[in-house]
C-alpha cells in the first residue's frame, strides 16, 4: 500500500515538473499569450459575486437557530 502512494506521489511530482518544460519547448507560435483588452475583462465580477453570496448563505444556514436540533431524551 505504501509503495502505491509513493509511486502516485512520484508520478504527480513528475507531471508538475514536466508540464512547464513541455510548454516551454513548444514552438513560439503555440506559446503566444492572449491579449488583455477592456472587452476581455468584462464580466469579471460574476464569480466573486457568486462566491460572496454563497459565503453569506452558508453563514446564515450555519447560524440559523430554529430549535430543530435533535436532543436525547
């Protein structure tokens, strides 16, 4: 069992190291980045807004004391 974990860890480490090296070895035409314009940044507030709403709803759900908690007799 421990050998399997060690092999899996080694495989993950090798892939983490190999991915940037493989990307760097790619031809320059494939390595071009995307241009950042004002048009491309539009709508960037949606994911943070959803995250904030989820956090607020989670806090409300955790702190709502309806008295419906089970208790032993």
